[in-house]
């Protein structure tokens, strides 16, 4: 998987992503493969990231949501 860490726009329905907009492309989420939470920097500024590994119609993506919105972390080659 290749790392990107770029902001994305994500449509949500019933607390699950249904569509991802990234780099002028639209990806339709077909399956959520895995979910996990990472919470770090408890000693300075706590940040919680809710990660999802999703299968779309064009790629497998690792995305996460934090206070700053949605981000694509990695994309399968």
C-alpha cells in the first residue's frame, strides 16, 4: 500500500461511508473490510482516529476520520 495522507470528501449513510471523492474521482464503497481506533498523544493533545479499510469500485483504501475531517491514509497498489 502507498501512503498519501490527503484530505478526502466522504458521504456517510447510517454511520458508514458510501462514497469517497478524491483527486477529482468518485469511488463507491462496496465493503468495509475492517475498522479500528487509534488514540495518541495523550500527554499533549489527544487525537482520536477512526480508521476503516474499505473496498471501493476502483481500489482498496485505508481511510480515517478525526477532528479535522476525513483523510485517505493509504491506497493498495
